[in-house]
C-alpha cells in the first residue's frame, strides 16, 4: 500500500521527473589560416586563391595579398581545425599544380 501523502491530485502515485544535466558543449578551437610571402608567386595568383578558397571579394583579397607581401605573413581566415586544414591543402595543391611555391599554414587562435 502507498503512502497517502505521496499521491498526486488525481489520487494516483506522485511522479517525479528525473532531470539529467546536459554536458556543457565546448566551442571548438579555432585556427588561423596564414599565408606566407615568397618572391616568386605572382600577386594575381594570390588574389585568385583568396577569392576562390576564402570567399574574399577582389578588394579584400588584394588588401590581404599586399599585407602578406609587405609583412611576410597574413591571415586568410579563421576556421575550425578540419576546415582550416582543408583550405591549406586546397591552396597548396593549386599552387603546386601551377608551379608556385606559395605556402600556407595554420596556427591556433
């Protein structure tokens, strides 16, 4: 027999809801895709790469390319690890296909 104090308003046994705490989801670590300057890759090719793989418009791509040219390195974008790695691979593959020594790398933000 059940305890009368533990009945709900309809006379049935009281029910409790078990609440499981949700695990906190961490934001993924972000990585900067960096382009390195060299003295051989044509500036127009670098602009093309920035437009094609990093969705930059012509003005933004030109600005980043000039930054890389003057400072030796520049940020193309910030992405999750997998996306950043994929973009580096795409850039390097296209550069090699066109016999350019263009280098890209990633750095944790």
